[in-house]
C-alpha cells in the first residue's frame, strides 16, 4: 500500500499494483493523518479500512507491523502478516516514528534476520523514545541515497521510493 491524499501512487484506485491495497493480507500500514497531525500503524487490507480524520489529507505506506514496545507479541504478529524471509540473513529496511512524531527511515548496511534488525532499531534509533513502525520491503530493494551515504542494495530498479522533503 502506498497512498497520498486518497490516491494510490502507481495507478487507479482498485487497480492491481497501484498501491491501493496491501496485496493478499492485512498488514501493518504506517499512516500519517494530516488533519490530526498524528502517526499510527494500522493493520489493514485496503484503503477503505484506513482510519483518518480527512480522507484528502493523509498518506499511508504498507509493510509489516513492528509492534515496538510489545516484545512478546511482535513475532506472532509478523507471522500472521506473512512477513517474508524472517529468519534469512538479508538487507532490511523500516520506517519508525518516535513519541514526538519524528519519522526515521532505517536501512541496514549488513544482512541480518528480521529479529536482529528490530533489536538493532530499538537499541540504536530514537534514544529510547520510539512509538512504533513497520518493516518495509527488504533485501535488494533496501536502498538509500543521501549526500553522506549510498546503500545501493542489489542495484535493481525500484518502482516505489520514500523521499524526505523538508
């Protein structure tokens, strides 16, 4: 799922691959409600299930729920959401947010399991103030480009990207 202000980012509403839904399963979706200026993670299948104040002022990005702060539940939830390759050593990426509403995009530079990546995020990101987040697509599509660093993944073309704009 990838939606901005009620519109999928890659096609028409309801069209396969448009970003209108989380394909196959209800999955963790990071949602910014622009009218309420609030972030949340909602487990949903399609855009019609999103809980937002104004359907023309939000964005939503699908992934797999991290359930930060709920260490005893996250693994079972990741399995329910059909997180792929959880125990494989792979490059990983995530979007997490803290209690002040700051978002962190996290991309690993080394391979690890989903559990290892989650533990590293909890330890190293947000100074102990993380509220929640989602795992994003990983492995070769885990790419990052900044002035300070470039992580090219497997250099494959990526059709959807998250861009930080000030």
